[in-house]
C-alpha cells in the first residue's frame, strides 16, 4: 500500500515536470483553480447627443443627472459649432424647458446648477431656430430673480466670488439671447424687467440691476442688425431708467448716467444726427450745492430727449412719470417721477426755487401729497388721468 502511494506520487511529479498540468499553489490544494485576472475594462463613452435625447425622453431624467445633461448639451453645441453647423440634433425648445425647470427649483438664489444652466442656454441660443418668445421671457425672468434679487454668496471672499460669477453668467446669457433676437421689442422687454429691480429697497439689488442695464445697452448698440424702438415703449422705458438718477447712492446715480448717455447716443445715431463714437452728454454740476445734482440731471433728461421723441413716445413718457408720482413706494422714486414729469412740461425749475436742501425736500413732499390727493394738478397732467387710470380722487376714496 505504501509502495503504491509512492509510485503514484512519482507519476504525478513526472506529469508536472513535463508541463501537462500547471502546479497548484499550496493554499489552492483541494480547491478550484483561481481564474486568471481579466483585462481592465475600458469605460463606455456615451454619445452626448444620445444622452440628451435619453434625458428628454425620460430615460436619464433624474435630479442627479441634471448637471450631466447640461454639460452634454454644451458639449454638443461646441462640437456642432466647430463643424460650422447651425442646428442641433435634438429639440432646442425642449432643452429650454428643462433649463427653466432647473432654475425654478433653485428659487431663492443661483447655485452651481443654475450657473451651468445659464451657460448652457447661452450655448443653445447660437443655433436655429430661436426659442419661443414666451419661453425666452420666462427664463430671463427667473434668471434675473435668481441673480439680481437673490443672494448667491455672503460678504466673505468666496461668497463675493460666487456673486460675481452669477452676475457674469447672467450677463452672458442675456447677451446671447439678444444676439439670437436683436429686435427692439426684445431689448425693451429685457430692460423693463431689469428696471423693475432698479427700484428695489435693497442697495445691492439696485446696483446689480443698473450695472446690467448699462451692459445690455452697450452690447445691443454693437449688434449690426439692432434697431432702436420707434413706438411708445421708448418713452416708458426712458422714465424707468431715468428715475435712478434720484437714487440716494452716488455709485448707482453714476451708472444711471452712463446708461442714459448710452441710450441718448443710440437714439441720435438712429435718427442720423450723430456717429456711434459720439461722447456722452455733459451732465450739469453744482459744486456749491452737490445735493442738487441728481435733480439737475433729471431735468436734463427731459430737456435732452424732448426734441427727439415722437408724439406717441412723449405721451408715454408723461404717463410713466405720472405713474411714478402716484406710486406708494420709496420717496426718491416719487421725486424722480415728479422731476421727469415737470421737466418734459418745461416747469422743472420751479421745483428748485429754494436754496436749502431741507426746504426743497419739504416742498417736494408737500407737492407730492397734494398731487396724490388730486390737488394742484397741472392742466397738462389732468389730460393724463383718464389714460393712465390713475385718478387721484378715486385713489383717495379707495384709501
């Protein structure tokens, strides 16, 4: 028995030595031989266009895939642009709807996802066909709410950096939308939405809004196909932008002057009176009484634009100014509307008859109250009441 086992062991050793069977590791004796390591698998690269189509159809549509969806859309846009193509391989309008949904979910302020969404929207805006007016308006409104009125960061350096990044992302997105549709009505619609925030009670919000309005006007003036508005909307917009000349903050008043100077040059160029490189108008100064400068500039707006507005635009200007006079809001907004109204009527100097600031303020406050009560209303303004629907008597009765 012992001899048979010995012969069997010798036979196995001979088989191993001839290479018929691979030797087993000591730890593997009595177990199945371990398989050889498989070659490393190469990661599967998804086609970005297919991923976008899958997301739009609901296959990949989960919250954690939103950032990948936005990046895939931007990647497709860059690839198509490099090839000189002008259309996208997926539904542009559907992508815009998804971008709007992403912004709606952020709600209070622009986070990293909204910043990527604004960048992606700018990318798809370079392709045909253009987004529908309703969708474009809704996206711009949400973006303005998130960035201009939101608080992307705090006072710390990282927070300030996030705020600047959000403002720059918004500016680029709106500029691309303007490039997609350079019509006068589109620009007026954007500026009116921005102007709404220029009368906010928060200084930071007003500063962001007035800076954005200036950059949008400057960008629009450089578009070869842009045309100035010829309808009444220009008169209404002019008042909305000019009221910021009465803002308590000097920096905001300075940016408002830049915006109005840019708008004045654009209007003169449109009428063939000046060249595009014409300098801004000289704004009046009063070194002895610097507190008057905002009022003087409001008067100057009426004097500058009066000769260049059509009858329809002049009427819209007066109606908008009167609306600001009756607005139950911040006092400086009502004062701005009052000076703009009287400047276009040629009666603004009577508002500055007093020499002391406190006396002027007191007189303005009293006049605004009388106008709100329906007293001392100039005859020229009386004609506006039925058209604006702002009947001071009716307003007084309802209050």
